[in-house]
C-alpha cells in the first residue's frame, strides 16, 4: 500500500509542471497565438535557476535567475 501511495504522489508531483504548461498553451491558443515552445521555455528556466543557485551558492537566488531568463526570453520574443 505504501508503494502505491508513493507512486501516486510522485506521479502528481511530476505532472503538475506539464499541466501548467498545457494550461498556458490553451490560454495562448484561445488568444490567437500558437506557442510551440512551452516545454523548451520551462527547461531553460529551470536550467538557469539551477545554474544560478550553483554559481552563487545560495538556493534562494535560483528563482531570481529563473526570472531573469524568462525576462530575456520575453524580450527576444517581442523584439522579433
């Protein structure tokens, strides 16, 4: 029984970010914009968050680097 509960908890924990990306895709499609790179944006944000945490040695600065990479991606998106 403990194995099944751990399996379900892990499945929910892993699928929540993908569900958020799917929700963002639905919202952007409803507004008339098709965004094909949602998973890539999630991967790049998490990558730069981990690298920022590693380089600064502070786990609390990781989300700040994630935020900076998201801002950089938005600036590139709107400038093209």
